């Protein structure tokens, strides 16, 4: 095990990948995250394996593609036969602490006597030691009340904007003050854990709920950004024009309401004016800056206590957010806005000094996170992991056999929420899509709908489907074959004890 021994895994929620100053979003006020990028390596083309939260976090914390772990929706249990990052850390002598949540539905075969009353939607993944869980919000609301704040009858109303609730995007601040926000509470729980840890090597999953909706920020973050300074929305001239691309997109444009403004106010992204989108984005950026301020508190503590140079820091996210692009809100469909996520790694070792402040352009995936952390700690990587360690990029290596494309999946069956399978007339077991994407093209394969194909050089915003264009027929066939090769290769590889990695033949732990 290397001399450096601690790991801080920071996981935010619904943060778009390109929204970092390091990657050109210079309108954002994120000095602490920018400091991390200056001292670490930032990955420009980093993608999650799935949306929404549950499938994305399952891939992040098991290192597996969705087609292998099969927790395809928030409501679907994660099979207990799979190991995860927490279990592997325990085998290595760590007590993996968790602040936040993992949105994991536990395997009902492992809950008390298979009693249906113990079915939990969005529980903590097995193996983690929760020190500030947000799955049961009683602890957070109890802390708020203990600070002398009078909770409303409906506790969730603390996230409403001050004054009359109204409807739509708003610059008004949240009822809750910034000192008592959920972001502040997560930070307090994380710092309390670090202060009381006693000097042993530690691992902390520090999770934040923001900038997830409701898009209401406490003062002063509500007014920190001007709507007129926000990037313009990327969408077709009308919802009807957007909806022509694909039946699933049409369903989302016309039917799916997201709680983008406050808890009991849900609206269609397609119904928002450009001014409303701009205001929503300004508030979203304010929530980002709030997180940055609190992350700075954690960084300062690590420096003050001499732990900064002993700690691997990984900053990442579960999935992105449409933010009005393509007339959508939330994390749905197949567009990059939902799947491209941030990743910055600060490796404190001297071996990483030559890469500080660099940007990696290669394609990386959320399944790479678990192998990276385990390798850094000198622990074996389980055979089930579909990803690869990113440490070569931190050490200045250029792996010759690194992936040249990314893959992600979306299962749009939704019995618990909106039930698109009924509206589209698609059998539940065929409500799925899978994407293969490189720097030139993007192919979207549906189990029961026609495919999509985008020429990313000519059409980077993905408005024109070329799947039926005869001049692209050869390309479409090529990328369909790539999809098949990927699925066969990674589904079969999980049964073997070794695989070829960018660093050569690797024997996998059971």
C-alpha cells in the first residue's frame, strides 16, 4: 500500500459535465473545484453508464455496466451477489463512511424474512457506514430544528421559495437559510466524521444532493448569477419540431413533467420560455457555487490537519441534467446533457506531479472510478469490474490500447412513475436503448423502436437523425456491429478470471 492512505470521493448529483471553469465554463464561480482541477487531472469526455440516480450509482459503485448489474431503475433491487466498492474497501481494512445516499434498492432476499414491509426505495448500498444519510431525512430535519429553526407543518416546504410559491423558475431565495441548507448539513456531517476519526486511514464518500432539483437556492446563491449571462438553450424551433425525431423523445417532450422549481411544482421543459430557462440555469449555477464553498471548507480542513498530501480526491457525479436543452428537464433519453458528467482526480503522489492541471481528452466512464480507487490503495480489482483504472493518466502515461468510444444505456420502463411503455405500446422488457459514441458519430439502438444515428462533426447538437439516410448506411451498420461486439465482449468477460487491460494481461480477484 502506498504511503498516501486516505480517499475522499465527492459525489454531487445532476451536475453537467462541461460545467467546470477548467473546461471553458468561465462564467462559473467555483474557485475550490477549480483549485482541485489545477492540482489534479480533469477528464473532458467522462460519461455515466445510465440514468437516473439508482442505475448510475450502481455502475459507479460496482464498476459494472448496466447490462451486467441490471439495476436499471431506481425501483429495481441490486442483486446481492455483486460486490461493491464498500465491500472491497472493508476487505482492505477500511471502514467506508458515507455522507449522502446511493439510491440503492436492496435485494429483497436479504431483507428481514423477505417481509415486503422492508422493501426500501433508495436505501444505502450494503457495506457503507452511513455517518450522514439523506435517505431517511429525519436526521437532517432534526438538525435544522435543533438550530432553532421552526419547521413548517410539511417539512419539505423549507425548500420552497420565500413568499408565495407561484410556478416556474424564480430568483427568490429558499425559505431555509444557507447555514441550514442540506449542502451545509452534508458538509457538517463529513467534517464531524473526519474530526473524530482518530488518525486511522479513512475513506469518505461525501455526497451532495445539489444541484439536483428543486432549483431553489438559499440566499445569497439565488442572486449570484444573472440569467442574461447563461449559455443559450439548445433546442429545436418548437416542441413539435423536436418531437419529430423519435417516439420516445416525443413522449418526453409532450408528457414528462419534472420538479425543477420546487417540491410540489412540476412543469414541462417544452413549456418554458427562453427567459425561464435562463433563470433556471442561473439558480442551478448558484447551487453549484454553494457546493463549491462547502467543498472548500473540507479542503481547508485537510490542509490544516496535514492530510492534504495523504489523500486521493475524486470529484464526480451520478448523471447530468437537460436544463431545457431539447425541450427537456431532468435526466432522460439519450442526449449528452444527461450522460456527460464531471471527473477530476487529485493524486497526491509525486508520480502525479507532471500531470497537474492537465485535461484528458480520451473517453472515460463511471465504471472506471472503482478500479482507480482500489488500485491507488493497492487493493485487488474484482473480476466483475467492467472499467479500468485511470491512474495511468495521473502518472503521465498514454495507454496505447485505451477505449476510443463510450457506451451508456437507458431503460425507460417506468411503472413507478410515468409508464411510457403503455403510451408507446412497447413491451416492458423491450423498453431499453443503448448508445455507442465516439468523436465522430453516435448510434442509439432501441430494442423496439427504430435506431438513431448522428454525425457529430456536422451536427454536434444532434438534431438530424441520419439512420435512414442512404449515404450513412455503411456507417450505421458499422456502429451497430460495434454495439454487438461491446455487449458480447463485456457480458462474456465477466465469466473469466482475466482480461486484457491497457496495462497488459490482468488476473482478476474473485
